[in-house]
C-alpha cells in the first residue's frame, strides 16, 4: 500500500503557480476533434488517467491520434471507424464513459464498453434512455442501468429526446456533442438541470469548433440541423479551475497568498467560483481578467457560510476542509447528486472529518460542517481523486496528515504532490509492502 505523509508550511507563503489543463475541456476536445474533419492540435491538454482513457478509446476505434510533449493531435475522425467488434475500457473515467457513449452510437461496429469494478456502481441509465429515444441500440451486459454495455447502432434516426436533469450534466453534454453529426437535435430537460456550468463548458467548446447551441434557460437545448463542426486547427485548453481550488484552499487556511496564472475570471468553468466562495468566508481576492489570473489571500479569520453548491459539486470536499477551520457553521445545500460521484461526497468526507475531530451533520442533499480545530489523521480516499486532494490541503497547516492510496490523483492531476512540494510543503512518500 502507498501512503503520503504531509508536513505543514512553516510560515505563510506568497506563490505564483502554473497548473495543467482542464480535464473536462481536454476530454471534450478529444471527443469533438474526432468528429471534425482534418487534424486538430489540442494544446496544453491534461495528461492523466481519465484523459488517457479517452485518448485510448479513439485509438481503439482506429482514429489516428498522436501525443506530443504539450499536445494531443487528432489526425483522423469517426469516418475511419470500420465495421468490426471493439472493446472500449473506460477504467474509472466517468467523463470518458458519458462522452464516448454518444459517439459510439453513431459509428460502425459492435462496441462493448467496459470499466473497472467500482465504476459499475455508478448510474448510466438516464443517458442510455436518452440515446435509445434517438434510435441507439444499447444493451446492458450485467446490471440494468450500469456498465458494461454493448452498442450496435451506427446512426441515430430521431432528432429529439428528453432526460432527467438532476443526476448529471454529462448526459446532456454527450448528446449535444454528437448533434451536428446526426442532423441537429433538440434535448428537453425533465425537472431541474444540475451542474449548469458544465453545460456552459460544452456550449463554449462547441462554439470554438463552429457550432452554436441554443440554450433555453437550461430547460431545452437546440442544435439546428444546419450546424456543422469547423476545424479550428488548434484548440488550447485552459487550466483546471477545480485544481486551482486546492491551492486557494491552502491560501485560505494558512493566511498565505497564492496566484494562479492563465486562469480567466471569466472562464465558463463553474469551479472558478471557489475564489468568490472564499471571499464570502473572509479571504481577500484579486482578479485580473485582461491578464487571466486569480489571487487568493487568507486572513486572520474564516467564517462559516450557507451556500447552494448544486452547480459546483466537485468543490464540496474542498469547501468542507476549509469549513473545518472556519468559525461557526457552514451549510452546503442542494447537493444530492454528489452522492453519485466516485464516492458519496457527503458521507465519505463526514467519515474522514470525524477522524480529525470535526463534527458534521447531513441530510440527503445537505452537508453541514461545524468549524473547530482539526487534528492529525490518516485519511482514506475511497477511490476518489477529489477526496485525496481536498484532504491533503489540511496538511498545509496540520502536522502529519497521512493520505492513503495517493495515486488516485492520477485520475485528474498527476502532478499534484509535486505541486505541493513546489509551494514548500514536505511530502513524504511511503511504500508499505
């Protein structure tokens, strides 16, 4: 078993950081580039376990893709896919699974999508139902509503569908991205759309590839049958806002100043809002839209807040850590869907905060953290990269926080532990045979 033991910063720091590319934009760019004629160079992509699964999926389909030191190049497109059987392994990558199901519904062959055992617990039924409404032929191979699946359709014949909005925005993104290849599409949202900024990200990258999406207040999405992808030749991926949140959290709890470069305050990434959340808790924030950077400075006191985080589910564990150091109570609301992530991101943080001596409360869709004095602890990560990185931030100020299974960060931020060392933390890597 691998562990990492963290030792805190000796004093507040002032640091400027460069971060790798956004995981969501990287996977979307690979997916859309595979539906675009001609070579597309994707600059500053995130290279991680998740993006590797998407890259490998395209390769498996016979689409020529190339990896360069700071780029992916998608040379081929879906017209290179021939009629045969394909086995696509998405590992634990939810983004790859949801993106690829749409694409696999419009290419030839018999496509079998498999995954690692923990991902089999995560639901996929609403996306499968939405694709079936469009004419996709998808068969569950083990448990209804979950991977693995077999897809035998090669085209979609119907131009409208509807799906429940509360579980995952990625279902809608998957359908939106294939719309120009199926002659346009209208998608109706049943109920409330969760994680709206992730819809905004999909609309933004589709626009970069020449396709306009009509967003009717997150109740309906329309891609007209005249819309076609146009090759931008180069698409540059902006830094990952969720990755920035860990360093902003460190600034908040250590009274430090940390600036993230090349991260626009106007980014469509919803998690860009973490700086604003920290400002409400008492931090000082500086944003530079022209030069694209955001700076957070921790102050003498953090205060608890009440906040709806339906739109920013990946930030819940990180905010829970900051809240543990804040004065008073922090109440996070409207987050039932975070229970369906890599782990239940309400109960799992509760378990680990309890080890640190922090009291919490929860309902099906709320998470309350009572601020206090967190203590050293050994943290379990539940196969969840966000748990590992969020709880690691506590190690910037608490002596001897230990993180079990630290390699889970490879899913989205392989350089994470090195970046902690760059800002002055001591990271002790432990291998137990």
